[in-house]
C-alpha cells in the first residue's frame, strides 16, 4: 500500500449541497412537492432525508432550473413506503427507528436518548415537523421499480474531476506543492536532508519524544514554532496551525515527494512505547466503530459498509487517509486529514474535537 498520490480533487461534499425546492410534482395527484413535509425532508438543516434516500416526488420534478435534484442511495428508496406502512409505523421510523430495527443506520429524529456526543440536546425535528413528514410519506404509494445496483468505479470520482485530479499542470494543488518546495529550499535545506525526511513521511502518525502521538503536520509545526520567534512575550508558544497555508505547503510537498513509498506504520521496538502505541491504535479502532452524534452513525458504517453509495452528490469511499492534504471544491482550498475528520464529526452532528485533539490522531493511526 502506498501513501497515495496527493493531487486529489474531491467533489463538492454532500453536507455542503444547496437545495432549492420550487415548482410542483406531477408524480402524485396532489402537489406533494409543495407540502411542508417534503421541504423538511429536503432541507439539510432539518430532515435532510434526501441525502440518503431517493424521494419519489423529488426525483422526476426537474422543471425548475434553480433546483439541484441530487439524491443519495445510502438508504433504501422511499418509493412505496406509504403503501407498506401505516401512519403510526411511519411515525415510529422517524421518531426512533431503533425501536423497529435496533441496528438501523437511520438517526432518531424525535429523541436524543442513547446518543453519543450529540452536538446539541434538542431533537432533530419537532412534533409538528414529524407530523408533516409522516403526512408526506403516506402519499408515496406507488410501488418501487426494481433497478440494478449502481456499481462503484475504481476511484468513485466523476470523470471530469478524475481527469483534473490526474493532470499535474491543471490540478490547483500543484500551487501548494511548488510553494512548499520553494519554502523548503529557503528555510529547511540547511538543517534537513530532503531524502531522509521523505523516507520518514510514511511513518506518521507516530510517537514523539514525549510519547505523544503526532502526525506529519504536527512535526512540521514543531519545527516552525521552534524557528520562529513569538511576536510578543505573552503570545502562545504555538501560533501556527495544522491547516494554515505554510504548514499545508510543506506537508503537500513532502507527501508528493513520498508518494511512491509504501506506508510503514509500525509500533516502536521499545516494549513500553509499543504498549502506548498499541493503546492509541485500539482507541482509534474503538472510535472508528462507535456511533455518535444526532445522526447516530459510526465511521465504520459509512466507510466500510456503504462504500460506493451516495449522500447527495458525494460517493462514500473507503476510509483510507491517503491523498491528504487534499483540495476540496467545498473548501475552495487545501485541507489536512484532521480537517476532513473534524468535518465528519460535524456531518453526523456530533461534538467536534478541537484541532490536534488526541482522538483525531488515534483515528488517523487506525485508518
């Protein structure tokens, strides 16, 4: 396995998709699209059902040029649910689907009980909003049409983005690589042999001298902070971040130089350090498999169990940390693996760890 080619352009994230609901549906006898329930189901700030489900009243309504008809297939289609379930059953699916299916991936919209680290204590939907959604679901009575499952491509990337990703001259991340090289030759070459540093890149995350788990950006910050005087005596000893431009420029340059090297993550040879390292690895695995947030999802459920499915415009990919730092269209810039993991916490509406939190490093180590 390789560290991965970092010139990666990632699609507009599903959590950043903008949905505008206009017009009316010709699918149902009544104007289902105009109902409050359908608006809630399509609004990413409330129900956001469209991220995971095909909504029949939304699918075929394309007359409005101002609306994005991007739907996910992370969960089953909602076509026909009005004929398969009565209103009370539909209500229970929305309030807390775990009562019906304990291992469901559907978040509870009407309770916060038994949730791990929810971002807030309020329910996702009010009782009135749940009633509106149930009323809308009861109109979806047309039997579903059997379709062939979508097959994921090798890279799960739209063809235009894949071409841009592979074209060094066109990919915007090349700007960070060039600037990182310039900064390295100016500030680092005198102290560090590039070849030696590049060989160390595949070893991160690893334990530092203080037995703390760090990644490559952390190590870059150590050097930058050591060699840059604080602007004032009261200034913090750490006044750079893992996602500031200079840190990302150095990281991208080094990752690009090491892209042909195999990942070489291994515990230290010292037994006591190996014990600490293995505990961090075990904690990372536990985090990866733990449900959290209002969405009540774990990393594993998406990045192992749902690879190839879609959440709005974005394909769910295997949970590999290769290719970072990466340029995301939704960010309009470069970001680290730390930023991506924190965005996932936000995506499932969980309490987001602070930058450089040990949980972020443990997850990165496990990945």
